[in-house]
């Protein structure tokens, strides 16, 4: 419901104000991001290349015509010319002779992505040259190359190309030269995850017609299968090549990511098809049309798509790189969860439109990752799962890796529970049960299905424990809790004791775990604050689950172990000089965002230490695009400029819960504001690198579920509602409003919606709460103890005494207990003298 209450100076008039609309609130629906249907059209043409007529026709009701002439014959090297590898070349490369044999089907294997290698061409006699033309293999471009000639007994530079984005690049020498030796140093495209391959080098400056093409913008990240409808084509079966990208920056002659980059090996960076002369349509589906020819990736996550009249040399004779094509329509079959206003069972709205956009952008990010698991559109590195096939899951990324990881669920599952509730709860359960069924005999649980459940991560079994508890807490699913419990007990009572040292701390390196990774494959070992703080959190969550299932001995044992680990963390890992926890007990001194934040949430800290470490992190990690995950670069290069939104969720949550609402909101605005205002916009990135860049360049996942923490942060903390017993049987409402004037929203529960709205001004607050039948909870208002509070028109706290609802004061909040079902109106008026 909409709270229209104005806070008035008079205590009586404020308490008596009844100006609250009873109508259903729909204002939040304007922020919903998902398309209106699964038939998604591009919104505009943003680039045109080559001979293209009426490029806007594909957006409206017309057609687009692509034309390309057959290429002219290429010049050849003199007979007897040889090519040999130079500095930087691999010992296993394809022969450099392939670059001068005149065939585009062979190639010289050049340098790895971002690296440089050289080859030397030796002619039998000196020859006059005006320039050279270099042709890269599709999907394996070069970003630049340098040409030197051997003259006067030394190498002399005659041409330099940088920032290249073309597969075929002609370069004229600064002046015509005569030489018998040419050295070409090639730099592979950085961030492409594909080594350069040089299909041909020709003696001379050759300017073929560029492949005609257009770039379509779908307006935001989308996921699904592209459809193209053609009115016709020339009779030579002209080919199309389609490249996808989340950003304009990384859209070139290849997609910013394909499954082949992770091992599928069927496409060289683009999807291919040959257009027949009669009207036809093409759906981008995974596989090849003729053996290993005319292959496509199928499903993609992208914002931009480049459609070109071109063909791979290896696709002959089924496709030719020239001719005429008439394109009539382009659209996307949207395959992930479609989050329309009618599907939202939870929502959020506030007085700050930016926060509203971030909440719904994160929800959309999560929706893009909520998909049906199929072997031909998920992570190709042995991630297929018979149990998950055909089931709804929460993937880690919409573009890549497209595998469900239990660490990511620590955030993405909360987002799902708070937005679409019952629709998406089963997706997380499917993932958690799948990896549990592949638990090792020693109790270790795999992070995901990748590599047939063998990827060795040290921290993810703990995240699995917390994920199980979160699912039970939000859904009340006792059957799932009962099924999961033996696996959980095995994790905590078998696996982690194997890697616990004499001080009671987890120590990575024990029991053969030196090579184990974590959420970012960080090179940490020994006693690490993050691992141990997370261990405490997992133990405390497990104890809560044990109580729910009536296993008191387990609950007591795990609670006592959590206390002992907390003591050890404070004794061995607290840096009193800095006022923060060390990242590790040995080695260079540094302080991590992950360990410090989770120590607060796990109850390792007291209030004084929590305040100190949050102030320290603000002073040493704040950046224009969020907070860095480390305060210096002694762990990895650039670590003090690298932001992981996954870790930032716990940092911001710790700030809200420790009374640092202003710094929490500031960090949200910097982090989510940066991602929302940079290409592709709206969705949340896996990581942010130096100067706010995509941290793994084009490979970066720009719609990553683990980065959607702004949803639980705003719903659970700023709005202030969360479950305290499984299934919201009991709940707590405790807003952390900071400077936000008002907020309202709804949380889905198994008993029905829990609705909440509040408005604050000058230390006073008015609140409306609708509690579902079968539940009860605590309402806590941020106030000075001298404030007066009315509940449903009755004075419940007079500034000194509890008059109703067992009112009490705790840590700057006035609390009211055992609030039951129904609609409740709460009005708190600050004492003027106290202000």
C-alpha cells in the first residue's frame, strides 16, 4: 500500500494521521526491465559497414540489402620464398610457411591473446615492395603488427599498425623499399581468449571490399536464440557471419565470447550460415549443418549483434564470402525466466530513483541467469548433468560460464527469493541437491558440475552450507532441509576438520589443499581470515538448521566450534595497528574486504572492532566504482583497484548492520551506479578492473548473478524486513534508512506477502506493516530512547517505559515484540528536546 503520511510537528496530529491509500501500489512496475514478451526486437542500428542499402529496414517494415563483389586475384610471393618463426613463437605452432602459401584454409599459429610473436619471410632475391597485406583467420584477429626489412645489415622499421579491428589489413610502407627479407611481428587481440592465426600475408597493398554488415542494438543484455528472416539472396549461397557482444568496445570480427572459447571448438568466434536464393529463415542453434562446416554456437547472451555478408574459407563450397543478401527481420527468442510485473511477488520502491533502478536491474540480471539446464547451452567443460538436464537452475553468468555455482547462490538465490519467490525457489534447490549427490567420500562438495564435479575450491563447501540454510529460512522447506542435512553434517564434521590446524583455524595447504582455489582463484594459503570467518558463518547457520530439525547436540557442537574459531581469529589475525583483520597470518601485510566483512556478519567481531574495520576499509579501498577487495596489490597485481561485487555485498551488508547506513548507501551508489551507466548498462558485472573497466576485458560476464546483492541489501536492510525462522514463521522489521526519505515494498513468504512502508523526517518515522496470518515478529525503529511511539493508535513507548508489545531498547532501536497478523500502523515522534 502507498504511505502518504506527512510527519507533522504535533505529536497528536502525527499519531492520528490516517492519510494512507488503500489502493494497490503499482508505481514500482515502471522500473521492471525484462522484455514484455519472449519475442524481442532490436531497438536500433548503431553501425553500418560496406555496401549496405537501407540498414534501418530491419528495424521497421522494410528490408536491408548487403552486396559484395568477388575478390580480385591476390599477388603471390616469388618462387623459392621461405618463412620461418621468430621471437615469441610457440614450438608447436603451425608452420609459418602456411602464411605465404596463398591458401586461406591454412594458417600460421601466432601469439597467445595479448602477446607478440614474429616471423621472417626470405625471398630468393631482393624485390621492390610498396607494402604488405595481412589476413587473419576468422575469430583469431591481430590488434597490431610491425613490419621490418633487412637493409644495410640491420632491421629497419617500415610500417606499424596498432588498434586493428579488421581481419584483412593492408599497410603501405613509408616509402617503397627493396629487400630480400621481411620480418613481421604480430600482436594478438588482448582479451579475446583466442591466439592469433595468420591465414595469409601477401606482397602488396590489397584493398578488398570490406564485408558489408550492420550492428543491431537490443537496448540491454538479452539471452536466447537469434532469428533472421531473409527475402532472398544471390544464387551462389552467400554466407552470413554473426558476432555477439555485451559491449560495443569488444564487438569486432568475432564475438566477445563463444562456447568454443571454453572448449566447444566448433566456431571460430562467429556463427555461420549460408543464405539460399529463395525466401528463408535461420534460427541460431548449436551445431553444424555439414559435418564440421557452417557451424553455430546457438544460444548467446549479448546486447549487440553484428551481421555480415561473409563466409569462412573452410565453409566452401557451402558458403561464399560475396554476393547479395536481402534481410527482412531480426528478432530474439528470449529463453531465460521472463520477469514481468505479474511475476513479481516481491518488490521495492524508495524516494531515490537510482536505488530503484539498481534493484530492478539486479533482478533482471538474476532473471537472465535463471534458465532451464541443457547440455548444449551451458558450460562446455564437462558440466553436463543428468540430474539437472531439463530442470530450472540459477546459472552464474548469462553469457559465461553458464554453470550453477554454489558460491554465487549465496547472493543470487537471495535475489530470486525476494523478487519472484515461489517461481524461483526450486532453481536453487536443484543446484544444491545436484552437487550434494556428488559429494566426495571425505565430505568435500564440488562448487559446480564443471569438470565432472572435480573443480577444487576450498571455500565453496561452506557456501553450500549457508545456501542450504538460506533456502530453508526463506521457504520453510523441511523436506529439503531433511534431505540436505546428512551432506551438511559430512561437510562440517569430516571435510573441514581435515584442514583445521592445531590453533583451531582452517589452514589451506593441509591435507593436499595447496592447489585449491576459491571464488577468485586467489593465491592464498595458510590461515586466511576470509576462509575462517566464512567457516564461522557456516557453522552458525548449520546450528540454526540443526535446531530447526531438532538435532540439539549438533547445534551445540557447531555453535561451540564457531565460538572457538572466532576466538582464534581475533587472537591470530586481528591487526590492532590498522584496526582490521589481516588477510593472512603470514607474508605481506594486507587487509581483505572479504574476510573483514564476513567477520562482522558471522559475529566474530564486537561492535568496536566492526566500526574500526569498516572505517579502515572506507579509507583504504574506496574507488569511484565501488570498494576494492584488497587494500594493496601484494596478493595479485592491481588487487587494490579490483572490485568484486560479490564480495562487496557482504561489505555493504556489514555496514548496514553495524549502523553505517550512510557509507552503505554511498558504496551502493558508486558500485551499481558505475555498472548502470557503462555499457552494456542495467545489468551487473562479474568484476570491475582498473579505472572501472571490465576486469577480464571482453571475456567478462556482464550479467552475473553473484553481483545482484543490491536486491537483498535494499529489501532486507534499507527497507528492513527479513525472516528470523524458517519460512518467515517469525520475522524482523528493522529499517536502516540513512538519508532516504521513504521506502516501501513487499517480501514473498509461504504465508502470503509481508508488506512494509515507512517515511522518515527529522528523527521521526511513520510505518505501515501488513503481516500475513500465521506469522509474527519484531518491529524495530531507529530512534533516540526518548522518542514516543504509537502502535495502532495506542501509545506503546512513552520515551521511558514500555506500554505495549513488550517494548524494549537495543542498540539505537526501539523494539516491539510479538507483533501478529493484520495491518499495523506505527508512528514514532522524536523528542524535540533530544534533537
